[in-house]
């Protein structure tokens, strides 16, 4: 490498370090955190920056990693190491310079030193008079009983309930009104047997479809006419003028 190339590389490194410091100082000003910033080049080519805050930061211990330090480090690397440029990692510490990262071979060796889980080996089959005997097959698990059908899967029209002529008349009147007016009705807060009575009453009305939907307390009977009529535009009531009274 020629002297000019070395000088250019040194100048590029200084500009990258100065840019990292400027970006970090701008972020601290935006956060309204008074602090001084110290930067230095490490032997491995990375940049180490120490942020010395002038105020106490909650959840931050000087010299130790913190979510705030990790966030600042991530943003600085994103803004400084732009595409097309040689990447220089920037380490950010709060209260002190961060500890230098171990070299890649050391990190790979540390990962490789973790023992792999031992494979599970089946025990050998017992032997009788020197001859191996196969182990008896394991019994297959008993089949699980079928889960009871959910309430939504039961045809509520088949549920029986006590006779109630008054309710049957009201259910028939509601179904007829839905069919003739073109209005969609939903009726809630009824037990399954009562919903079944309403469904059976609505089945006898022409031009209307009755069905149930929803689960639990929100389960309801929906009456849908074949020809829906849009609701008219409602007008707000005129407020009384108390002064005139």
C-alpha cells in the first residue's frame, strides 16, 4: 500500500469515527440527555464510544449493557455503516467504554464447546440361553372419547320445552313483522330451548330465514327477510326552548 493510500485510509477512519460521534450526539440532544462522548479506535478496527451522561438514567448501570445502550449502538451502526462502504463496527457503552468483543474464532470455539445432547439409545433386548428375545410390543394407547358436541353444533329446533302459547304467539308475530317490514332482527339472552321455539315459529313464516349464531351468552337467533328494506333516515328531536316557557 502506498503512502497516499495509507493516508486516505486513515482519513476515512477518522471521518467514520467523527460521523459516529456526531450521530450519537444528535440522538442524545433529541432525547434531551446532557452527556459527553468519548471515542477511540481499537486494534481490531472497530470504534469504541463511551457516553458519559450528566443525569442519572433509569435502568442504566455504568459500564454494563442496557436496552438504551443497545438501541443507541444499533442506530449508530445503521447510520454510519451505509451500503457500499467498508463496515466498521461501533460499540457504545454508557458510563464507560464497552468491553471489546471477542474475536470470531474465539466466539466460534465457545459455541462449539457447548456439548451436544446425548442421543437416546434403546436398551438391548434381554437374552435367554444366549439368544436375544425381542421385547413385547407396547400396548397402543386407548382411544380418547369423542368430545361432546358444542352448543353451536346442536340443532336447537329439536330441543323440547314446556308449552307456552303466549311466547309462541309473540314469536310468530315477530317473525311475521320481520318478513313484512323487511327488517333484520336479532334476539339474545334466551336459553337453547327457547331459541328452538323461536326457530320453529319462524320456520312457518314465508319469506323469512331463521338461524342461530354466536357462542355462549352472545348466542342469538337472527331473523333475516328475503327482501331487506333500508332504514329511513332518522331526524333528531327538536330541543325545547326553556326561555319560551
